[in-house]
């Protein structure tokens, strides 16, 4: 039987780490992809020790760099990884002012959406070759204005402005809004990818795409840009409270609980033919609708087409879906 390999972006900490560990525990070959190689190496060692699975490794990946994504995929191709699952988990929230990727895009948009968009497209042929396979996109409930998350409501005027500022207007920057907007992009990307796979006759259990909301997970890497005092509270105080609150508030979860739920979207046989669905924490990860705006096919298509242009994606890169 061919080995099953999973790639988890941001798998060196938080829910990505717990997802990677659960997959390794189930006997999967796991590759952790992250920019922080030292933290990734430590995560690999921890997972190997706790699971007894030595088929866990890491490769450097900067999702904020188009060149890095392409270089990473070349390493995956050279290793001939039998890829059966891609978990697009890595993400960041920038709070200290406008930052740009090496390609000139607002950094939150570049990492949370654009890098994963390119990575997925470049790996589609490999996923199809080893199908049945699954793509899981980690979104967030903050994309839905009907939920009380304490975050601003999404505001997107056009993709070009979003890519430049993370928001609806030039000359303004709100890091929290940029994060919320990027999470709506995650849903648009997942649903548009699923539609294109269906048009290419690559669903029906062969290659599925679903979205996941982990809920509020204190201790995750999202606070890396916070002030020191807030980082301490996020990383040292709130994780213990989350474990207690999770029993009564489905939207608050410790990393191990959310990470195991994320791994389920890769592992559960009952989800083998399920695609274009959303699994949010407020339903304890039962399938449920995402926001009304997330189903806007015209905006999803516009995001896709602009993302193709921004990443210089061609039919040679992704003959299945680049057009």
C-alpha cells in the first residue's frame, strides 16, 4: 500500500502542530512547512518522540514570498512526496502597521491567502496523482459579521485595494480588519477551488476541498506581533482558561482539541466524498453554513483571477485550474 503523506503549513505550533501530531499518530508521513526552521525542527522531534513515527520532517516555506513557494514545491517534487492531504493552516495577524511581502503585497493578504493559493495550485497535480486526496483550508469565524467575535466586520471593495492595504481603501490600515478580510478570502478560495475541481471532474471522492474554523485558540502563533504583555496573557494565561471554557463555549478551544478536529477533516472516512463545506467551531465542527458573503461566486471568481495574475500562475504551473 502506498504511504499517505500530508503537508501542514504552520505545523510547528498551535493547532497546526496538534494536527500534524494526530496525523503522525495515525501513521501518516507528515511534512511541516514553516519559515521558522528551528521551531519546525523542534516540533518534528517532539512529534517523533510522542508518536513513534519517524516519517515526520520539515521544509522551509515563506508563504509571503512567491519565490519561496515555488522553491518549496520544487523540493516536494524532488522528494516525490505521495501527497494525499494539504492542510493550509499557517496564518498571521499584523498589528504594528502596514507591512508588505517581498512581492509588494500587504503581508496578511500575502501569507493568509496568496501564498496558500499558489501552493495549492502548484501541488494539485501531485494531489490528483495520489488521489483520493483532500485539501483543508483553515478559515475563521471572524469572517462572519453575524457572529459576535469582537473583531471588525469584513470590508472589501476590490481585490487590488485589498492586496495593497488589507482593507477597502488606499491610505488606511487596520491590522485586525486585514486579518478578517483574509479569512473571508480563505472561504472564497476554498469554494472557488471546489467549483473548479468539479468542473474538471476531479471530485466525487477523488479530490475534495473543505474549510475549517478552529475558533478562538489562545496560545496560537497569531499573537506573535502583539505587545509583550498581551503575548504573555495570550500564551501563558488564556490557554488554561480555554480548556475550561471549551466545555461550555464551543467557540473557545485549546490547541490540542482544535488540532485534532482539524486532523479529522483529513482522516474521517465519512468525509471522503464531502467537498465545499464549512466546519465551524461554534457547531463543534459539524458542517454548517459560512457567512452569506462567502458564497458570492462572482467575488470568489474575481479573487481567483486576480490571484492568478499576482502569482504569475500559468497553465504550465497548474494545467488543471490556472485558466
